[in-house]
C-alpha cells in the first residue's frame, strides 16, 4: 500500500513538471527560408514552422528572413537581419523568467501580463524590463531603441546611467556615444539617474561592452585613498647653492642671481652674523635662497627674509659662507640675523 501511495505522489508531481516544461517552450508558428538557429557550437540548423526552439538557442534571419515564435499567448516576431537568443528559467518555487539577448535587428514582442517583471530584453546599449506589454526593440551597430504600444517598459541605459518608464505611444533611444533620449505623442517619459552598469553583449562587429569603462572608472580609488600626498602639502625648501654671482650686489634685489626651487614658504635662518669686509662698512651680503626681501644692509641690522639652502649665509665680496672678506681691512658687522618666512 505504501508503494502505491508513493507511485501516486510521484505521478502527481511529474504531471505538472511535464506540463510546465511544455509551457516554457517557444514554438515556431511561421518561418521563411532564411531562418536558422544555433546552440552556440558554430553549427547552424534551419528553423521551420512547427519546430520547438531549444532553450538558450540563437536565432538569425537573413535579408528576407522572418520568423514568429509563440508560447501560450506570448509572441515574438523576428524581422529581417536580426540575431537574438531566448533563455527561459523556472523552478518549483520560482516563477518563470525569460531573457532575450538581442545583438542586432528588430523584434516585435507581445508578453503576458503578470504582477512582477518576468521578461527582459538585453541589447548592447540598453535593457528593457517588462511585466506584460506589446513593444518593439530595434538595434543597430551604434544605437538601440524601444517603442511601446501597450503596457509599461522600464528602459535602462548602461553607459550613461539613465532610466525611464516608457508607456504607450512613447519611445526611448540610447546611442553608442550619447545618453538616453525619450519621445512621446502626448507626453514624454521622465528620465532618472541610476548607477552605470555593463552590457551583457557587445554591438555587432565590436568586442567592447557598453558601460564597462564607466563602471571601471567609478571603481578606481581616489588619490586621497592611495596614501600619496599632494605636492602642495610638502614644505618647500630652497635648493639654491647660495651662490652670489658678482659679489657685492645689494641684497634687496629680489631673487638676485639665486634660484629657489622650493614649493611653499621655506623657513631658513640667515646664518650667524654675516660679517663682510666691504672696505669701509663691510661687504653687502646677499641672502641666498628664494629671497623675497633679502635686505642685509651694510653695517646696519639687516633682516634677511628667505629660505636659504645653505642657512642663508650671504656672500659679500669674494668671501664664502657669509664671512665675506672684502678688499678693505675694516670689519663692518652687519648683524644680518634674520629668520626667513
């Protein structure tokens, strides 16, 4: 008796499964001579009226090829020069879902109305998601468009990150180098911004996926996150050798013959007491560095401002390192102690 019960339960379960399998099939209602299909193994077979299209198969039509596929009340019509695949997934605890991947050409679709979105059309430039509607999808090498006769279609542009709900007598288009554009006989659908995404299939004759560059660019870490400091954060230091060409030039001459390569305001002390023997009152020391106001008066208290590479030791006359020895014998103590700002 237990064996009989198991047989009844098994039979009860198998009947719906076979019924669901039959309902998932797309059958060829009409096909011209230039219609073929492939399962992705580079082998193409002729598709005839009455055939059952294998799941995940690609269908191609020639210049004069047309085909109509039906599944219950649903219908897909292939126009000439069209290439698309149809994949159906379903299970005991999940509703049936259909994905149509259209690389090029034109499709006219009539999809059963349900409470949840269950059919998606993927193109190289946009995706169309529907609950139930009658609409048209056209794809070229450089653009894709959706036109709606009945119902509502959610259209998303991959690269530009735009989305619109397209209703009856409305349309949406997406180009390879342009964002989404919409149109309508009575009113145009509104466009909202969404994150960029990557297409599942490239355009015919191309290997690039729309949206891939945008998504990769958004995922790159910013400079603030990579541990490096901007150049403007470094404290500038003068790298001039503190050489004063033509000894004895007044130090109130901006920059003089020195060149400062520091970025920012280098703080350097102008040395100890820059003693320069300028004959009478000592040599006129020149403040080396980026000297903004290197004023080192002869014999007076000179405040040398500047970032010196060699601690701001002005060279007066032919002397070196701030102890400039002039030709005279007088020691003019200039007391050129100044802090560069």
